[in-house]
């Protein structure tokens, strides 16, 4: 089974993809309105993926480069292309793709930060998973490892961002037509409600169904909510979620050691041993470091 990105690359539809990308994708999903259950036949297809670059790209020091002195000759964090049209898709009707591929290290960092879009990518419905290697399946299975109470600040911040766009962004193109039809941009509005509903699930259940509120979001996209209704919903939901946050059983912060170990396991499953690239202190050394840090904090208080 090959990834959809590999298929697009073989059709020569991806502009200037990295040479290694064909065989590097480990996990690939449909995002956007399709994943949230509010799409229509004209919806573009948003594809998110993560890939494992070659070892010397992951660990530039293996090429003999000295950080701070040499310019890293080859780096990869992210490949992104919008409005890729496959004219042959859908029986000749054509389909437009937006493609984003993250290097696995950046993907893990964004997950650890509880970036809403990246967290969502691990919770898409099974029918939105286009491709998953054994490594991709492992990360999806361990998705709860990344969750912590910091998700509230992140998701709320993204929801605030959507509200700010509703109030200030000058609409263009299709978005302008939406604003003229409904009095405000209903696409931004449904994202506000979506984000608040998602973080509520994470805080309360440590799990998430991206399509739980699909009918509510469809109603908003149809213009059945007024802007004052949305403003009132946002204010009430924010207050409710502040209380949910305090009662949540999620950890206060990410378990970075466990996440780093998962990342290491993924890389070793792909490359074999990476002992020459990554230093992993012995458990006793880590314990001594932790004791030293505690002593330093204690001495600072005396």
C-alpha cells in the first residue's frame, strides 16, 4: 500500500518535492472539512503527513558539520504545497489538494505543544487515514501520550484567532461571498465551535471524536447562527471550560522523556540503532542529574 502523496508524486503533480519523500511518508491523513464531517463534493482535500528524512538529514552532525560554524547543507522540517489539481481524480471531475508533510521530529514537537491541527491529525476517523506504516500506527496508538492540560491554552488561542478574523479580516473570493450572504464568515465561525468542542473532549475524556458536533457545525455553515449567538456561545463556553480545565485529569505538562523515547523507538524501527547519533544517559546518571537540580532549587531558597 502506497501513500497518496506518493501517488501525486508519481503523477508529477507535486512541485519540487524532496528526493527522499516517495518512500519516507509514515502516516498520512485527510484533514479539514472532510475529517470534521462537514464537507461537500466541492471541498478541497487537505492532506497532513509525517515522514522520516534520511539519517544524515535528521542528524547533520553525522555529516561532520559543526553547529554554529558550518551551514547545514541539507535540512528538512516541512514540505507544503497548496492548490494541487489532479484533473483525473473523481472520474475526471478533478480534485484540488493541499499537502503538508512534516519531518517526524517537528511533528512530535508540535504534538508535544498540543498544536490543535497536529493533535487533530492523530484523531481523524479511520476512514480518513490514507496510509499508516507500522511506525505511523504506533504513533496513532500512543496518541494519548502527547496530551496535557496545556491543550486548553492552545485550543483557546486558536479559537480566539478565528474570532479575531471574523471581526477584522477583510474577506476575499469565496469568503467574501459567505460574508455578504450571512453577515459574517461562517467558516471561521464553525472552527470556533469546533475547537472549543474538541478541547472539551480532551480535558474531560482524554479522547476525541472530531465529528461529534458535525451537525452543529453544518448548521453554522448554513448560516443558522447569528454573530451575536456565536459571541454569546464563545463567552459562555470559555467560562465553562475554565472550570473543566481545573477538574481535568490530564497531566499538567507533557511527559517529554516518554515522548522522546517514543520518537527514539520510531527512528530505531526505521534506521536500526541510532546510538551513534543520539546520546542516551544511563538511568543512574539521569537520577543524579535530577537530584542535583532538586538540590540547586533547595539551596536557592535557603
